[in-house]
C-alpha cells in the first residue's frame, strides 16, 4: 500500500491505515522504534503498522526485518492484544535476524483495535494542531498534554505546508516538486503570467495591492520567487505578519540587502526583517528552475523536520530557525 499524497508512508498514512483497518473490523498493531544501539536507518519514534490480515504500512529497514515484524505483530494479536517490546539486531534473542548496519533496535508493539485513537490524531493534524499519543504494551491513548504521562510518548506535527508566491518556471517547478513530495502547497502568481497561469492550482494575483488571504502557522513555510521585485512591496510584509517557521525570498546578496532596506523604510518591524531569508536553498548559485526548486525544498524540509521534532532529528529546537540571511547567496536577478 502506497502512502496517499506522497512518495512514501508518513504519520498520516500509517495512522489512517490503522483506522481504516479497525473500521473494517480488522485489528492492528502500531509498532514504534523506542531504542537504538549503534547505527539505525530510522530514528527514535519511527513507526510501522500491521493488520491482522498481514498487510502493513511503513518500514524500519530496507526490507531485512519487516517480515519478522509482521509475524511478531500477528502473534501479538493472537495473544489477545497484549503488546510487547522486542529487540532486533545486536543483542536480540532472534539470532537469525540481523540488521545490515550491525546495530540493534527496540520495537514497541502496541495493539490498536479502536479506530477512535488514530482518528483523533488525524483530526487534530487536519486542523493544523499537534497531537501526542502515550504508547505502551497495553494500548494507545491520546494525550492532551505530552508531559507527565507514563509510557512512550510519540508526538505528531501537522504536515508541512508551503505557500509559494512568484513568477514563471521558478514558481511552477517548486509547486510541482513540492506536490510530488506530498507537501500541502498553495501558490500565487500574477494573473498576467502565462507560464504560472498554465499550471493547475495556482491562484492569480490581480494587482500588487489586492493581497491574498494568507494564513500561517508554526508548520508553514513562505517562499517568494519574484524577479519583478515590485510585487514584493506589499506581499512580503503581509507574509511576514503570518506565523511560520520559514520565510524566504530568492535573489543575490545585493538584492536582499536592498529588499530589507525598502521594507525598513515602510516600517516593517525588525523581528520580521530578521525572519526573512535571502539567497535561499541548500545549493548555492543555482541557475535553473528545477535545481532551484530542489535546493529550496530541501532547505524547507530540513527546517520543518527541526521545528516539528521529526523522529531521529537531533538538530535545532522548534521555532523560527536561526539563519544568516545571505549565507546561501544565489546569483540570480
């Protein structure tokens, strides 16, 4: 079963898989990576789901232990739904199951027969609200507050949302790549731009002063890809007033300094100026739309993982990322 809307399974598809199974009367098990010894291809908190009929979603390796995990989950269900924690790899009682990396992982098998639990998490994520579960061998419970509870606590962040505004192929390339990756994507371009207007799902901007109803939250990134920078004069302050973990605009170091000076003159608060990145992307000096899109999306996803506390991430803390606004200066107009 492939993840809906993305190139691989994610939190929503795994929880949705369990909820659909339970609704159809098929019991399931949620498996969570709770401990690592040595190396591992997944991080703490990574998850997989297995139904009683043997179907599964997610993985913990390249396929070397998934069949054993499915068999273990089915044994959990045969044992009247009592969960367990099992070590695989180094230190495991299963001597015939080894991880290629040579490490060991601890997996918590949690029975999940009630569709209300995963559905509650999914409802919160759909409403752009974070959620958390307390997971144990007895079962899963939704936590209104992830602090002060026993068991393994797994937090879930709303999906990455990208709001892109710009011109031409730079915009359409980013929109296509982001949607293929599974990002919730909104895009805006001038109504007179024939390239952008030929792309489905891009909202036309009828004038520089008719501002779209932009709405942000802590899991939203705002990206500007204008080369006619007059379009930024009203739109950039409007976007900077919205909550988001990432605000960035393409352009050289010189362009970005001029951009900041212009916004300072019209009274944009210093906090907004500090939040705005220039020369965005992980690949410096990109000159073609496809590479630029890859460069920007890579940086956005990297920072989303940090602010969302994704499994295995050990980088920066949640909130607006610290950055040098011209550290990745691009040679672009």
